[in-house]
């Protein structure tokens, strides 16, 4: 089966959001990309109160200082396309009120003709939770669980009924409904988070740190699904964040998806062989503008397809 390729939409400082998002989305669909993706970064603390991903001393990338709202970005992309799926990898779900998030996703799905993929995660930034979190950081897993429940209820038949800690819907008519059941995909690395994927989600959102590691996690998740009696297949959408070099990287310790376009494509081939049927390639941080992003996206796509991805 041919791997479905997705492209990250331009959300960062070097882009004109209103002009470049529709332009890149339209171009990506014409190139052949199967899906378009956003991520969420609400703010950057200054000075930093914790390291990137909560790792002490790890600096925040400068491009995180200016990241456009993910749902607004997807709406702009939806208006310029007709075929490509519209996904988030990831939306930090506990920064959003459950009912309002369910309503926004349903509206976007209805407007786009059933193309939304709701990729959710719990996040890691204490400062983002302080600014916008629905509940304290320590309760993020429980909040994600309730968001999933509210979404399933609000997207389902009327009357909608939900009893929870955050949202209380005794009985209500809620519209618009999504054009079809919106797939919920979750970011997860281990333990309880993986069990949540198996028990409550339609798919998984891994981030590549090497094909062997992803393959091991994918095996673990499928074995867990079998243990817990899941019969429905899980969809996995792998996120890769290439770091381009003008010349071929020569060092033996080259990180995955670092180097020339040909090296990036070789890594895509390797990951497609471990069963990753969906791969999201986010090229936006390394491009100077939308024109360069479109050119790089076209080159990566054409060479990947020629290599059998």
C-alpha cells in the first residue's frame, strides 16, 4: 500500500498567515499530498521557566515564539482545498474547553465535507497551562478523557447528554454535526497514555526518533490492543520534522531526517517499511518563505514517490 503523505501548514513568523496558508494548502493538494497538518504552541515563556518538553536546560526553538492558532489555520486551509484531510499533530486539548472544542471541530468537519482528523495530546508546558489550562497540569489526563467523551457525545445523535467534571449537558440539541464520525488520534509514548489510545481513540500520533524505536512502539501498541481485545484497526500518523543541510550529512551519528533531501527521502523509505502508512512531513521551520516551502515540499514528494514511498 502506498504511504499517505501529509504536509505541515505554515504557522510560523516568516509566513503571512492569511495569504500563505491557503496558497500552500492549495499547492500541496495539487502536488499530491493526502493531508495537511497543524500543531499547537500557545506561548513561549520569557525567561524560560522550564526546558523544552520539560527537559531541564533544553532551549525553546525561536520559531515557537510565533505560532498561529491551529484551528484558524485549518479553516483557512479547508477553504482552499477539496480533497486533503485536515489534521492536528497535536492540538493541546486541555488548553481548550471541551464543549467549545467539540463544537469547533464539528463545524470545521461539516464545512470541509468530512476531512478533519482530531489529533490530541496533553502537552507539557506548565506556562501554557497557567495561561489557558482548563484544569491544573496534574489533571491533564483526566481532562483529555473528558474532552474525548464530550466530543463523542456532541458529535452523536440528539439529544446530547453528558455528565462530567467540566461539562454538564443534561439534554440538548447540538449542531452542526460533523459530516462523518471524526477520527480521534492521540499522542502517546507509554503506559496509561498508550492504553488510552487502545481503549478510546481511532489512532496514534508518534514522533520519529528513528525507525527502530518507532517500530518497537508500534509493536507494543498493537500487542496491547490485542491484549485488551480491540478488534478495530488503529491508524498511525508519524510526524517527522526534517532538518535540511545544503550538503549530504557525513557524520555517522546523523539524526533521523537530518541532511539532504535525498537523505530525508531515504529515511521516509525506511519508516514506510515498518508499517507507517501515514507520514506527516513538517518542512515549515526550515523554509524562508512560502515559495521555498512549496518548492521543498514538491521535491520531497516527487523523490519519495519515485523511491516507492
